[in-house]
C-alpha cells in the first residue's frame, strides 16, 4: 500500500513539528506501507536541525515543490520580529512593538489560514498529476500550518482518493489565535475553513482527547486519537547531573509563565541553604522576553542557565541527565488539549516530571496514568513548593527517580502500528 504524506515541516526543520511524521515514515515500511513524502523545496523554517537529515530513511521518496512565503518580505521591516512570530513567540499586548502589532494583524487577517497559503494551488496541480501517474489513492495532510489541509481539500475535489487529515494541534481553538488580532470576518473565515476540512476528509487524526471531543461537535467524520510518542533509541542511561538541575526543554512562550513556580523556587533558595547551593534552572530552547523578565524579577538570575536551541539529539541527552523535568503549558481552557511531543520523551528519560497547566488538562491524565510525575494548576503555590522540596530531599538521598509504567504503547513503532491499521481500515471502507 502506498500513501502520500503532505507536510510543511521536514528535515532540516527543527522543533517538535517535524518529529511526528519523520518517525511515522521511519516505521511505516515495517507494516507494508510505502510512504511518499511531499514537502516545500525552499521553506523558511524558524528553526533548523540538520542532524535530523540522517533520520530520513534512504529508500523513502521525498517530493519537493517550490513555495512562496511572505515572511521573506516581512523581514525587510524587522527580521527579528518576523522570525520571533514565525516561531510562535508573541509578546504580551503591552510589550508588543508597533511593528509586531502590525505584522500580527497582517498575518492574522490577510493570510488565512496562514502564511503558507500560496503553496496550496501549485501543490494541488503538481500532486494531481503525480497521484495519477503513480496510482496512489491515499493521502495524509498534517498541520499546522493548516494551509496543508487545504491541499488535501483541493485534491479531494479533483481526484478519487482517501484523505486523512492529521491535526498535531487544533485550529481555531489554538492558544495563540486570540493574539493574531483577528477581525470578526477573519474569525468566521477560519471557522468556516476548519469545518470544511473536517467534513470533507474521510478520516481525522488528532493528538489529544480534548481535541477529539471538540471536533466531534463539528463533524461526523471518524476521529481517531494517535498521540505523539518516544523513539526506542532514547532508552540509554546517561550520567545524572551532580547538581539539582530542573530543566525545561522547548520554547517557553509568553503565556507559559508560571509566576507561582518561580516564586516557589526563589523561596526555597532563601529558606534552604543546601537547596540554594545545588539548584540550577536550565532552559533549553527559545524563551520569550516576558518569561525571562519574570524569572529575573523573581530573583532567580543567579540560578538560571540558558541553553538556547540545541539539536534534538542533544536535547534528549540533557533531559536524560537532568534531575527534574519541567513541562509547562499555557494556563487557559483552550490549551487543555495540548499534549506536547516532549512529554513522551520526558517519560522515557525516567526523570520525574513536574507539570503545570490548566484544569482538566490532557497532560494531567497521561502523567497520572503512567506514574511519570506530578501535575499542578498554576495557582497551587504551596503544593508546587512542597513537591519540589520533596523531590530535592529524594535527590539528596540518591532516591530521585521516576517509577514510570505502561508507556510501551507510546513508542513510535507501536503508534505507527496504530496508524497502519487505520490506513488499511480507511482503504477497506473506500
């Protein structure tokens, strides 16, 4: 069975957006499915990680077609602001520059569903011919960017095929949507396109239970949950840091700014000399100025170590050697559905997870099911503080370890098995 996978993010792209389908492609052949991947020829990736190029199976066909992206023109006004926005790091309203406000308004209202929309029509034309010539009748689109789904919609209208739309993140309920300064007309346009995609596709895949529930209120199209996961190669045991390192891997956006956590950490440094001497806060990845300002204002500057963006392989090593891992999600109803891919990599690292997020967050359910750490809401200051101190005492006694269980089903190979079964089922129902 052949399947065409249409994605924007592909090596040398870095960040979490590339991991999901790079790993599905890696394992699909084991289940007698041949993936063909379609990606942009000249993309403007906000993050790059050339080390991921070696993870692409040599036998996989990768099709490339040119893309026009307005980000190149936006860089004329501010290269820094353009790159920051494209990475999803948006300052709070009061700290936004005039240029950032203008770029956000233009991005939100003139490029719907997103700035990669100009790739849609050329891709439909190119792929229509390719599908016919190679007798492929199953395609998968994965977003964001959600303009990729518009390619699937365009092909579905012209070709007899099975279309599976994979949502790594939700569309209109994504946390940053309200920061795009959308007009009422633009909001309605997004909702209309979302509904069209959900009702035109033959099958929907989502990465969280909350997104599944939200989409079921919009469409009767079958919706399956296939989460992100971890790769089996991530199971070695590195040497743990001697210090009490608390590490966060990945971008810390302005909305991911748990003030009570920073206060709890500062109080512990003031109340316990041993904690103060051992503690290090290690942030790996892009960090917004808002978060950095809050951390410094709280008094944690001397304990802070900024790593910046590092290759994925290095990020894995850092999280495996850290004493405690931070998982921080935006504290809003809209982000209850977000299950970041790093959660599963955190789990396999066998380091305890301290997670913060909104009430009834899906990550809370998974952490509880796998016994991989503790989850708190943002405002639980004393409970957060007490838990960190307990982790610290376990660290002092060489007993700080995660007793994780039941995570085998989240391995990339097992998740690909679920995907392969779904692909065959969809083809059978053709």
